[in-house]
């Protein structure tokens, strides 16, 4: 799939991309042995890349030398209970890496493990304490513990960090991935199949994978974006601001002289000068803001009221000239009854309006004849 990614400054050289990147700007990045895209320098400015990735792939059918050297890296003197668990699983499942992996996931799924961003502190044998004592942690705890046990069982394994999920911006038409979407999972190497992704967090808190971080933790934990998630109005403000920021980055900050000349030449301007460039930029900004304003006005327009409600509103408007205004908790029929008492000269017409309104609003079969009659009586009502 082809896509474009825009990165805010991170002061790091890594370029976030979908698995597995296959095409990228050759002068702006290179791909490492483990399929990471890396820029030749730290990203200190807003950067944009056009990439191509293949989400379905097979990687590492031959085990890399560096991974083979770390095959038994977990066999040190720390975390003895985790290493003993690995020996038990290896004996029980005959060393089958997939069966051992499934057994670890079943352990996370069936026992009292909790996903939380506020886990207790761990000491020297951190993974032992996590797996057998505290059982509270976030994605890095689960990925690290799973990877340690798999390595101790003789299965090549590694922790992978990246991002999972995101938020679609319908105004700008793109996906926003924030630091709050950072995630850690594991990969194990299986002979003949290469590296396979395993996400232990999904066994403990599937809602973290399906619905995001906020849904996975308790309501009393501090989570970035909780205010945005709780308020639709605030969410719309943030999405609108992000759209404006993206437009500014793409059309202004990165709108270099070369890109400006290229765009104007495509529009039919021959050898455009700086004055033409300035006018073109101003016109583009004006067109964008006008379009955005029209879109927001249309999207959040007041829904059209039905005819009985519109005609009742017209009656209220006319009676206001006589000093009558509906009270805060006063319904339409109650207001009309009060108006009949206050305006004896309009009592007959108001009684007719009340009856027709009730019939059209609550009657079993409203008729066009009743609606036409209601319009007629309202039109002849004199304030």
C-alpha cells in the first residue's frame, strides 16, 4: 500500500512506517537489517515521506547471526523462577516454540494479571516479581516477561517497540498517531516461518488493542487524551486544530520555492515570479479556510424542525408581541391554553391550533389536510 506520513520533530533518526517498508525516498532514509527506516540525521524539523509498505510478509526465514548468539541470553543467574517456568514449559511441550508461546498467553489470559500504567516498583529479579508476585504492568512488562521466558526455553525472541492504533481525523482525512499510542510486543523465530509477531498484552487486556489505551485502564488513572475522549466538543476542536496545523505544515512550512513554482506551472503560469507566488499562496489559504468554514457550518447545522414545530414557533413569535413567552418548563399545549386565557379575542383560533397541533404531533395518522388547515389558521393569526 502507498501512503504519506508526516512526522513532528523527535530529535531521533527513526522514521515511523507501516510494516514492512519496501519503497522510500532513497536520499532521505535507509532500511536497516530489522526493517526499520532510519534517516541519515536526527529529525529536528517537520518531515514528510511518501512510502510503500507490504502489511503481509515473511521475514527472517534464516535466523540472523546476531539473533542466534542471543538464543539463550536469558540463561543468566537472575530471575530463577522465570527460568524454571521456561524449563517446565519446554518439557511439557517438547520444545515446540508455538506451543510454549500459546502456554504463556494462556497464563496471561487465565491468571490474575492486570493491565495498568501505575504498576508497583520491581527489584533485581524484576520479571520474577512481575510474573509471580505483583502481576500488574503495562505492555513493556508483558512483552519483556514473555520474551525472557521464550529465550530461556531456547526460542529466539525479541521485544519490538512501535505504535498500535491511532485516531482517524474525518476533517483532514488522515490518521493521527500520538506518543500515547506507543506499544511494545514480541516476536519469536520459528524455523521455516521466520519471525512471528506475538502480542502478550492482547491476552491480558484485549480492549487495549481493540479500543485504545483509555478503555484499557481504570477511570482513576491519568491517561493522555481522557478529556478529549469524554467531550465531543473538545474532540472536534482538537481535530480542527490538528487539520489546520497539518495544512500549515504541508502547504506553508514545507511549501518551498521549488514546490511553489512547480504547482503554478501545473496551473498554467509560465515562469511565475515572487509576486505570483505570494498571490497563489494567499489564494490557497483563503480557499482552504472558506472551505473548512463551510464544511463545519454544514456539519454542525441545526437540524430542520418538522412542520408542527415550525408552525408552533411561528405562533410563539406572534404572541411575543402581546407579551406572551413560553416558560422554561412549559410545553406547547400548556402555552397555547395559557394564551387562550390571556387573549380572549384569539381564543377560537388558538383552540383550533392546539387541536390540530396535538393531532399532527400525537395522532395515529396525521393528514395533509390537517397540516394545510394548521398553516391557514396560523397565517391568519394576528398579534
